[in-house]
């Protein structure tokens, strides 16, 4: 089959090093390595994994948004020279817990 379509991709230094190492180990060109990888992947499983990752990222974005909102509320209060009350302290504890959840989700 004639290969007439050309694409350009951008890789990090680490990704390029990995591609060069793996294609070198297989003793094939980088293009041939990527074509082989593309043709050997289980498409359904691959797409399902991508969708799962996107859903996880959406959850993390929600957590971060909540954390940002809570921090802004506390900062606004402090900027108005108001002291933190028990509710604010409770809110700070919740923020710390949310940060821990996001941290654990990323690991």
C-alpha cells in the first residue's frame, strides 16, 4: 500500500528519546514503529482507556474549581481585615482534604 500521507507531531524530549530507543531496539524507523504500534492496538480498549482518563480529569477539574472558590472566599474575607471564624476554619480543613483527594487521584 502506498504511503502518501504525511503528518507532523510534537513530542517532548523524553517522548522522542523513548521513540528513538524503542524503534532502535526493534531495528526499524520511527515511522515504521509508529505505524506498527497504530495497527497493533486494540482500538476499543484504547478508546475506553482514553475516555476513563478524561472522566478522571473532569473530576479533578471539579475538585480544583471548588478549592479555588473556597480559597477566594477566605482571601476576600482576610483582605477585608476580618478574622476567620469557626466556619472559615472548617472550610480551610475541607480545602486541605480536597487537595489531598486531588493529590491522591493524580498518583
